[in-house]
């Protein structure tokens, strides 16, 4: 899964695909409609999903690994609603990432991760193989006899 192209924008719900970078903001693409729009850096902050990590007891874990764990657990344990009780959300996240630091990771952080996961999963954006580009460029050898 490739999270390099996806960005969260403060003040605007959802996840967007970064279309272009400008000196005073970003041009982002809506994943549902495909429409592109300019978002000013004066009003909003941008967070690429690839740069996000969740604190664990030892270090941090990248969001792509957490999403992969959530995908692996999807059939057995679907993510709870973000309106579920705090204990239920924390218990679920403990199954997905057992070593997360319960002192530094707030419930609001967990809810964001669940929202982003659900948003991308509903649009089938998480099942893209990371090595897709390299395998497409590899030439196929022909048997010449």
C-alpha cells in the first residue's frame, strides 16, 4: 500500500490525493469526485499519511503497517464505530497494535486512524500493492531457441 500520495488537510474531513505542490498551498484531488481544488497553506495544515507514526512502547510504528494489521484483522475483528465507547475503541486498537503507548496515544488519534482506514478501505485504496510499479517495468524474457 502506498500512502505517499495521500494527505490529510486540517479543517476538511477525509483524505485527499495530492495533485500538485505550490509555494502557497497544495492542489488536492477529491477521491470521490476526482475534482481538484487549491487549499491554502495560510488556513490549513497538511499531513502526508506516509509521515504519520503511532507511538509504541519502544519507538513508533508507521501508519502503513497499522493499516496492514487492520486489513489482516478486518474479517475477524472489524473496526468499531468512532462513536463507540472509549474502552471498545482502545481494546480494538490494542489488538491491531498491541504495543501502542497508552500514555502518549490519545483516543482522538485512534479515532483519526480508524476514520482514515474506513475512508480508504471503502474506496478500495488500501489494496494497491507497493511493488506494483517495479513489477510493471520488469521486462518479460522470451524463450528463443
